[in-house]
């Protein structure tokens, strides 16, 4: 998992990584298990960030990332960097789920608000 291990211990002190999905918590738990199994991770090396369930689209809609072409309301793949006040300081939104920002892009965005 590319985001796993992204942050140093010092960065983890004041930075959180969260993944948001429309899936209910039990499906998210199974997804994490699949990531560990398919990625060959030791369970101790499972994703080191939280997966949050948003089946009602409250967070997804707050940031305007719901895919209007998806009847289930699955959001566009998005990475947001927010400051401590919750203001979006950087965003990467893509309609193609295979295109994601690089870790360097995310780290640069984080460095810009520190």
C-alpha cells in the first residue's frame, strides 16, 4: 500500500491519514484484510491509517467529490490535505481510479502547510 509508511514518526505526531469510503464498517474491515493478504503484508504491517465509513455521503458531499455518474454514490478518487482548521490546502481529484498522486506530491503538500 503506497500510503502505508508515508509519514515519519515525527509527522505522525500531528498528521493523520484517513481513507473514506461509502462501504459499511464490516466491508471496510474485510477490505483491509484483503489488502494485507494480497499485498503479502505481515498483519503488524497492515495499513497504518484509519478507514472511515461514510455510507450517507456526509463527508464525501462536504468536499464535493461524489461521482454523479455512479448510482451508488462512489466518490471520485481524491486526496485532500487539510490544515488544522479543516481548510483544504491541496487536492488531487481524478476520475480514473488508477491515477493517484505520488507520495512525493502528498509530502510536498504537507510541507506547504507546516
